[in-house]
């Protein structure tokens, strides 16, 4: 659900609540359609506003995977849940400026909160790049909320607090060798490779680490990503 869909849903719920309160307390009846239209107008203004994080400069939304600059690695992360068997997985894939895979990994997790394992995917990446002492890299996630939390642009709440705290601690430790890190949001269309990895792990019910040999289907997606980016 997008931010706009969520806002429309909340507006509808507000109108119902407002009308019900008036009926209960016998206040003057308000035209519900008028009230909803008013709130809809606010929502539309929000969507068009340049301050809206989800809609600011729509042309700049990353709907495809974009190659990083020379000597910069890009790591896409993702997480998935299988509601039927309550299995959760996180994963990531690292590529260079030519779109070549450097490494990829995915694992079954025990976390039961969506926002928590989206953050855990980033945390797992941070642990790996810290151990390998990467200097310049970009971490992309299709969870805008988690990215905003990492950037300090969103309130950190609930079960994700510990994950974000650990991520920030790892970021600080990377400053010892002038680590150049950038967090950024990407649309799902630009996160296909990471999405494939976590779904593959759920299907196989096993964790994987790839360093030199890659699944054929993953290679196909990576090639399509690089072709689209050119």
C-alpha cells in the first residue's frame, strides 16, 4: 500500500468516525460527501507537494536498477515473509559499476515483524561490509520507511529500534577508515534481484551465500537490470 492509498483509507475512516460521533451526540449532521471531498483535496495536495517524500520529483523515483559509479559498490537488500508457514528471510546482492555480482547472500530469519526484518537485511549487509572494510558503497532498499529511519528522516519505533541502533553503530565504526556510505530508496522494479534471492531462500527453506557461482535465474535478472540501466 502506497502512502497515498493509506492516506485515502485514513480519510475514509475519519469521515465514518466523524459522522458516527455526530449521530451519537446528536450534533448537527455534516454532509459526509463534502467532508470526504475536503479530505481528498488535502490528500491530492499532499501527493502533489514537493515536500512529499513518496512523490517528490516523481521523475527521480528509482524504478530501475541504476549502476553505481566507478569504484563504488551497490548493495540491494530485501526481506520476505511466507504467511502460510510463517517463514521469514532477508537477503542482499552486491554489484559493481558494470553490473557484475560481487557477492550475494540470503538467510532464514526468526523475526516476526515486517519492518524489523527489512532493517535486519541492512544490518546484515553492514556487518559484512565492515568486515571487508568497503570504502565506497550504496545500500538500496525498497522499504522507504527503513531507509528514512537510517537517514534520520523518520521516527524510529517499536521492534525496529534495536536494528536501527545497531546499523548506526556500524556506520560510526566505519568512519575509522573514512567509509563512504549512502542509504537510498528504490522502487520494487529496481530491486528485482534482491527480491528473487529472498523468495528463492524461502522456497528452498535454506540459507545461501554466493561468492563465485550464481543461479541461472539470478544471472538473467542481473543482466536485465544492467541492460535497462544503460
